[in-house]
C-alpha cells in the first residue's frame, strides 16, 4: 500500500496536466463575456477588418481577407469591400501587444441572431507567409444581437495567453506583419456581419490552476518516494 500511494499521486498529476494542456490547446480564440464592445468602423478604433453577407435570400455566409505579400486577397461573400474588408498592421488596428488584441463582432441580421461556425485570425509576414493562426473552436455557437445600429459591437473575442505569446513573437520577428480574418456563419438572413480589430483593456489570464496542482502532486509523490528509499530497512 505504501508503494501504491506515490504511484497513484503521479498518475493523478499526469492526468491533470494532460487534461489542462489539452484544454489549453483547444482554446485559441476565446469568447469574452462581459467585456465591452465599443463602437468603431472605418478610420475609427476599433478598425473594420471584415464584413460578410449571405447572398440573396440564403442564410449562409463566409468570407475572408488575406495578404499575399503585395496586396489584400478577398474571398467569399463580402458585404462591404474596400475600407471595410482589409488586412491590418498592429499599428493600424491600434494594438500595442498581442495579449490585448480583441475581435469585435457586430451582428446586423433582421432576425437579430446568427450561428458562428468559424472565426480564424491569421498573421501574414511581409512576404505573405503565414506566421500565426488562431481559431474560435467552440463553434457552431448561437449568438443574438445585443445592441442596435451599425458600428456597435455585440461580442468580443481574444487570444488565450499561449496564442497571444506566439502572435507577439511573430510580431517581434516581423513588425510589419498584417492581420487577416476569416468567418463563416449561418442563420444570417440576407444581412451582414461586421468584424473589427482593436486593443482590449487587459490581457486574458491563462487558467493554470490545474497544471500547478498537478505539478504539486507530482512533487509530493517524488518526495514520498525519496523518503522511502532513504529509510533504513529492518
């Protein structure tokens, strides 16, 4: 029994650490309930980056903007091109660091709701190479419009701590990198959905409690094992 206890502690610590790591790996773009979504748009803060619209009387929409090294490449059902759909540098988005990056989603649907299936943020190097990519992996998720009128933001998304560190490293390697966005929605009846990029108030904390707890259990198990080895045998 004395030998079994340290083994059980080590097994539990390993399971907790693996589970926490897996959860972190799934969390790229995170919905941030309760964070304010200020008004913005073209030439304002936060700045417009993407506007998609379901064509005709259909209910599905998708679209994105990328950077090929010399110009923006727009694809999908874009409601508003030009200044409304474009890649942005950190400076153009008003960003001072990746941990404060926020994506603001503005719903303009006659039924006041939509389903978000995909939302992907991509950082392109000056030559068009992809340096970073993070996605909202909780979709499909149902959203209702919270505020009326164009230019507002209904929901806020941000990067988790690990992904923010990766984007920050990419930015430091290429300060001229450009940020593009791709989104796919359904139940979006003929209207458009706008996305804006801007700076948030605070970095998103990383939930490390379970990892630290697992590490502590592993340390306890190791200490018990060392004591057993050092104890004189009768």
